[in-house]
């Protein structure tokens, strides 16, 4: 990691999570950090680093070449990286945690703001805190799902399932199973075929029914492995479940809401008649500190 301010300047970081999908947050308003994939992987390492499923760099849109064109719509750009250092288009839990960071630092009040991501600008509503001080849930307008045509299958240890190909800006393969344990330990990425359907790899979700409009899922994330939650994955699962259940808000004009349980918590997902998907869930900032410049330099 190089920092144009000074080679030995300590770097501030925060740690946060959304339904236990956890992130290192690096404030870099002026876009001075040059983060290599190796830097990100070291920071996300759970033994030798801070530890996280991914990293959120907080940059002014105007200061980032991938977001400068969005600066008039959204002041802040979420530069999201997976824990292996790879870049992803979008992170649903990450946007909620990113918004919580902006609120905590006075850059956004309780209310509405827009966040630039690689998948476009996402509108966010920060709910009011509860009477007991519990931080309010955060709702993100996640855009519309795309369901590319063509059959796909996912497989684990020789067992395969038909899957639904869904894009939420990033790729997903959603498989309905009888029992979430069928996915095994998920220490390796599930097989996906045809591979050509996902030229840049994919996130894979395994889903069971819990009740009417209520599902539970596990996810293996591209670039991070099995995580305890995935916001874009929950949205992909909601749309796949609704279509399976014969529900399409665009056809009926009626919004549809599903509850999605994940190992790390619960998300509520609504698909509106205009196709927009709203995701609501918690976001927590739990720590902040500084990164030792000597530790950083040792990894370069
Ligand atoms: N956990 C995120 C998704 C992060 C990106 C994903 N691993 C990818 O590579 O597409 C979420 O909450 O959406």
C-alpha cells in the first residue's frame, strides 16, 4: 500500500459488519491510497491482519477515476474489495456499513443519501435510532435484478442442482436445496456450469424454504469464501424465490416482500413493481484504530 501523504503516516481504520458480513473500513477521502490486491488480502487476513470478508475504502467520487462521472449524483464512492484482494462491482451489506460510517462521521445524518458504487449510484435511507439507542436499520435501493437466460447448475462433491442465474450488478447462481447442510463445508468454491455463463466467476447461494415468503440461505462468495451474509446474494435469492413462487411485481403491479435468514442475521427484501429491489437490515461499526506503518511497510 502506498500513501501519498507520507511513507510512515499511520492509517486510520474502522471495523464494521452487516449481519456479520464484516469489513475493514479505510477512510481515504482524497483518494491518496494506492491499495494493491496483496495489501487488501493482508488487511483482511484473520490471523496476521485485522480480519474481514472484505474492505470498504471511503473515497470522494470526484477523487476516484471509476467514480468521477458520478460525483454530481453521489459525493462518496464505495471502493469495495473482496478478502482475496479482488475487485467486485457491488456489495449490499457493504453499502449499509458504508452509510453507517458516513453517518457516524457526520457526513450523513439520519435520512437519505446516495452512494456511488461500481454498479452505479445506490440510494440509501438510514432509519432513526430506537428509543433505547439501538441504531436504526438501513434500507438500500439495490437496483433491478437481471435474470440472463440459459440453464446453469451448481455442484458440490458430485451432487449438482439446477440454479437460477441472477445479476445484482455482481453475479449470482441461486440453487434451491432440501437442506442447507447438503452444501457441505463450502471450504472450496462450488462447481458452476457452464463456466461460460460466469466469465468472471460467481457467488453461489443455497436456499431452503422456512415458510411463506420466508427463506434461509448460505452463500459462498467469489473472492471471500463462505461468509455469514451477502446482501446482493439475499436480493438474488429473493427474486429467484419469487419467480419460482409465480410472483412478479412487474406483471401484477404489486410489490413482493421476502424475509431472508442468513447465518449472521436477517434481511428483508422487497421487489417493487418498477423492478427496484429494496434491502433492509442492520449495520454496525464496532471499532476503530490505526494501522502500524511498520507492519504495512513489511508487506510491500
Ligand atoms: N458480501 C457482499 C458481496 C461482495 C462481493 C462478492 N463477493 C462478489 O465478488 O461479487 C454483499 O453483501 O453483497
